[in-house]
């Protein structure tokens, strides 16, 4: 961890001469990293409508922009400032500049960058394209994500390392793979379409028959979408060979039935569903026998219901990966997550859910009861899709549980908020 230790005196002098001011009042603690300290220098600048475009879209720039509507008296202001300033302390040395935009004051700029009113979000502008960060707002997760941003929107598979990277993403994210002639117009259009989905969908391409065979592509021009937990890929129409046509196809089909909640995609998944979307939350501890059996059952449910992608959304959560949130979720939904797998139709804003009766499935001997287990869960899913089971009919008026702890929500920045 020597690369994140306190900057040397020479660097401090350089920062001061470069106009970076000292932030004496902010005190930050990062438990578990004894050598990690915030050096007190403010590395963020405020952007307005007047200087935004020429700043973030300047050639060869890499910018991190926090859009927010946080006020100066917000009780969580220092907490977010610590996240933002430590991230900047590490990444400015790697060519990134950090900015804030007050969306309350900069309404036209907020609309230009497609930020919802009242929403706090982080955009990264790099090489002419924009990437939205949807992960939890802690320095370790964010800096790790930022360092992993690829240099190009499309990874060309031409060795075993690239192939392994592609295969290791199975069930982690939506992947798109295409077979093109090297240097072709179609490949260029594919790459331009990929720019609009960076940080959300992983794009790959092959340009030789050897690597096409290894990834299961048979003809030049073939493009497949591989969604998590679904066995069969989706094929792009043969007519799709322009940027706009690729984008339209991806936008229409990019929502898988089941996705796993991670630190990197937290706020992309943990949000209110669309009006016609049914959101199901599944807590499955994959370290336990019951959890593994339930995960295998849900894999089959997701694959068998692929036709309902965009209407049915299953969020798979391994509670071991979110230990600080287990108590919050148990209070929020009135369930016992540590007792075993739980699956329910939920409403995040209302903090309520209708939970499947787990006594209907046998997870002690899942092979023997695989058919009956599937039928029980599928029948419940069918009732949700048909509207027979609906949160609108839930009259349980329990008191509203406490909100999640502020450590899982990122809001704030000290400057011009």
C-alpha cells in the first residue's frame, strides 16, 4: 500500500504552487488502513454551465464530476468530502481531475448531462465519452473501479488472456461479442455504439476465425448478447450494422432477468423499478448448502423466464458481501436473512415486500425435489406476473423502519454544494 501513503514534502510544495488550497477543517478516518491519511489539500473545483464543456471535454483530459444538490448544512457533508478528497488525492496523480456541480443552481447543465432532479451521481469523462458510476461511495470501491476502466470501449480478443477475461465475466454482467473484419466500417460502428454503454455493459469483438470459433461465433457480422444466468445468447438482427441500430438493439434487450448485487452496481440495481417492472429480491448465502441449492434453483428460474426480461427483475444478494446492511434489510422488510434463503416481491421506496413461503421448497435434498421446487417458485412468479400477487393489495401498515446507514449512501461535497 506504499502507493497511497502520505505525499512527500516535495509533492506538497508542488501542489501549493499549483494553486491547490489546504483544507484544514476536514478530519478523515479510514479504519483498517493505518498508513492512509488525507493530506488536507482540496483537489476539487466547481463547474458551471459556462466552463463545463470546455473543461471536461478538452482533449486528453480525464474528469470525475460529482453532480449533487447537497446544501452546506447537510449533516453528512464531511463524510462525502472525505470520500471525494481521498479519491482525488490518489487519482489526480494518475491524470484525473475532480469537479463538483451544484444541480440546484445549474439546472440547464443538469438536464444536459441527464441527471435526475434531486439525484446525486458521479460521471467520469474520458477520451470523449461519459461513464456513470453506480457503486457505493467509499474510496476503496470507487478508486478500484476507476483504475479498472478500460482504455477502449471494446476489447478485441486475440489471445488467451483476453479470452479468459471474457469467460470470467459469465453471470457478472451483460456482455456483447461480435465478429468483424479487422478495420471494417461495421467494427467502427460497433465501437462507437459501445461508448454509450461503458461502465454498464462489456463489449468484446473478434477479428479472426480462430478466436471466433473459441467464443462460439460462426460468421462475420454475427453479434451476440449474453445476459447473466441465461444459457442461450440473444442474436442481433443481421440488418444491425450502424451505431444507431446497435444502440437500439442493446437498449431494447440489455435488462437481464437476474443480476447479482455488487458494490460496483449497487445504485444501478437498488432503485425503484419501472412502472411495469416486477422487482424480486433474493437473499442467498452461497456459503451454505441451502444457499447453493436456492442459487441453482434461481439460475433455472432466470433462464426459463428470459422472455420476461424487462418486466421481471430478480436481484440476487449474498448477505456475506454486505454484512453492514443485513440488520437494515431485516428491519426494512421484516424478515430473518440469517435464518436461510429468502425471496420476495419488494418496493424499495415503500420498504415493503411480499415474501415467498420457503416451506414450499425442499432445499435439504434439492436433487430429489428439483421439479417440485421449480414448480412452486415458478407458480409464485407466474402469479406476480399476472398481478394475482401484488404489493398494491398488501395492507400491512407496519411502522416505517429506519433508513439505511449513511455509509451506504453517497451525498455531498464541501465546495459550492
